[in-house]
């Protein structure tokens, strides 16, 4: 009896490992017979600069909380608006004291009961309650790149692994390792076995010069969206591949993709670092009710941005176009957006170059 139990346990563990490592493959076309449609967006409100209170300079991203609050952040601002678009406060406090930052705000995580700010320049993490009161100010003992989430008293972030590159211009691969920092042990960091390879572009200057200069540009960044505090969807490769990270198990529990026709990049006239032939397949992730939206790099000038819809299990269910117009800039897609319930929040740039935040009702 004991041998049978042990054998079943071994088979369960072995099968779990195999499933976690297997990539779920999906065809080019989804299951829905109504795929490829353009969904309707009804503008509910629009937030523009308000003299004496706030103005949008260079917003990086937008988030939506479960109470309908809207968060827009820039390198030195974190604006909070209520569900009606009314300005509430700027949660960014400049300085070097507790709860303050004096360098770029690079990541925010909106959790169940907390708002977390992180600066990969100061290597500092600040946790606030939903009212904006300081809960914790912590500096992990290691440097970090991206903040992925906070679960069960632990902050999870990525850190670049050291690697020397050949002094030749071109595309390179560099690893980000997932690390954990305890909130109870004053920033003690524990590395995990999970690694996220990302693509960077390296440009080496004139070798004949006495000073050889070099520059590095990240081609595809690690991008995340949280279904809950525990589960994080992410992508980190130029090619189409989505992963689901379980912060409790500290493992990738699911990976999935679909056949995708890559979008050719228009060659830039500007001199700079080497660029790949294609755009990154995935631009952004969002969660709509129980499904995952994968915002792709496919843009139709008449229809908008192509969005793929997947189930939690990684099955390709549907696709449609978001009819967004004020999003395309030069040779890259610019459309920071967030989704909550049946509402879409988008940072848009008008023809007059004025930045605004639009809230749309999703009608499908």
C-alpha cells in the first residue's frame, strides 16, 4: 500500500513538472466564429491637465484598482484619480526619507490591500495602504530591475545576471533572475531558479578612437499583469510566448502561445543601436474578467490594434480589434492601457500632442 501511494505521489509530481515545462501550442485562428471583429468603445470620461493640480508630462503606464481608481505614473509622479476621473492626490513624495524617492519611479503594483512603488535606480521599495499611508520602506540588499509582485510577506523582483559580451555591435541575450526579498528580514534577498532571458541591442563605438564607447538598449522588456497577488502573467521574449508565474509555488505553472504572423519593422533613418527585423509580437497584457488579453503588435489602420483572448488554461478563444486611434508613434506602438470589469483605460496623445487619459466602456 505504501509503495502504491509513493508511486502515485511520484507520478503526480513528475506529471506536474512535465506540464509546467510544456508549452501549450495554439493554432493561428481562435475558437470563436466571430473573431476578427471590431468591438465598440464608448467614451465615458477623459482626464486632461488641471491647472494648479496636475499635468501629464511623460506618463509611463496606467493601472486600475478594484474600486475603480485610476493610477497614472511618470518618473516623478504617481497620480491617483477616483472612478469618476476626479484628481485625488500625487502619491510620489520627493526626498530621501521614509516613503520618499529622489530618482525615477520605475514600477508600481496595485494589490488587494496595498500600493507598491519601486525604483530600480534607488533600489528602493515603498508599500502604502489603499489610503496612501506608509506601511513599509525597504531597500533590498541586492540591486533589482523589475518589481513583479508582493505575496505572503515577500517582494518578488528580477535582477540582471552579470555577463560579458563580445565587443561587437549586435543583438544579445541577457538573463533576468527572479529573486525574493522578505519584508520581515529588512531586505534579505533569496535568489530562485527562475530565469527570464531578454533581448538587448549592443552598439560599440569607433574602435579607432582612444575611447571605445558602447550603449545598450532593451529590445523586449519583462512585462507583467497580475490576476491576483499570487498569480502573475508575463512575457519577456520578442517572439509570442506568455507565462503564468505562481508566487506561492515560485514556479512557472503554465506557458502558452499561438501561431503568429510577425510584423516587419520599418527601418529607421536615425542612426543608433542595431534593431531586429520584426517588432516584438506582444505589446502588452491585460485581464478582462476571467480571460487574458494579449495586445499584439498587429495594427490595422482602419480597425485598430489586434487583441488575442486566452482562457486561464492557455486556450486561444477569440480575437478582436480595439479601435484606438491616438496610439501610433513613429516606428513603435505607444498605448499604455489597463482593463477593469467592462472598462478600458488608455493614455492617448492627440494630434496637438496633448496627453490625456480616456475611460471607455467596452461594448461587445
